[in-house]
C-alpha cells in the first residue's frame, strides 16, 4: 500500500475550528476520514480531544465570573 500525503490530506481551517468548538463533530470527522485521509482524521480527533477541556474550563469561567 502506497500511502502518499496529498494536499487533500490536510484538515481545512474551518473544519479545524468546528471540530475544536464542537467535539462531537470532530469525532464524526475522524471516523469519516479514517481510511481515505489518515492525517485529516488524526487532526480532527486531536482537535476534538483538545476541545473538551477548553469547553469545560470556558463553561466554568462563564458560570462563575460572568453569569453571577
């Protein structure tokens, strides 16, 4: 199997932001691209995993300092 990296095997900036802001979308994109574009799949998965603690910390800060 010859797996060369193509220009299409890079996650676009819009999908990067979306998978970071909404982790379920990132997990879906990771599943969707897992065989055809492995680097794109990995980038979506990493962004989704990073987005979970960012969302939790952001939610805590908003609840504690902004809404009270």
